[in-house]
């Protein structure tokens, strides 16, 4: 059997370990809160880039059309340049139509 002195030492060690555990838990909670605050901008940047991607896919062909407009003298060349805008415009329209539908369904479940 253990003597009184050994039991007191073990009790003191137990209390020290419990205090250290509580301190570590509080430190971990504070670090997780700091990490959440620091990394919150990443989600916002991701949402913003997803919102701009359809617009950027549309701006490429539009800028090409506008730059080539002055060089292309024939009406066929201009027609071909205008036709190259059809696919990006269609994709942009589909993207915004799908988002509009999701927004409506998310806001008013009775309408679905």
C-alpha cells in the first residue's frame, strides 16, 4: 500500500494535470477562433470568384469582337465574330437562370 505522503503527491500531480488540461483546452479554443477569423476571407473570395466566372467567360469573346471589329471590313467577318458570342452568352444565361431558380426555391419553399 501507498503511504500518506505518496497519496498526497499523486493527488497534487492529478490536480496539476487537470489544470494543465484545462489550460490546453482553452488555448485550443482560442486558436480555433483565431483560425476561423483569419480564414473567413477565403470563403468570401471563393464566393466572389464564382459569381464573376460567368461574366469573365463572356468578356473574353466580347473583347475579341470589339477589337476585331475595326479590322474586319466584310459583313461576313463581322457575322462570324458575332456568332462566336453565342456560346458564352448562352452559358451565362443558363448560369444565371439556374441561380435565379435556386434562389427562388431557397427563399420560398411553398413556390416549389
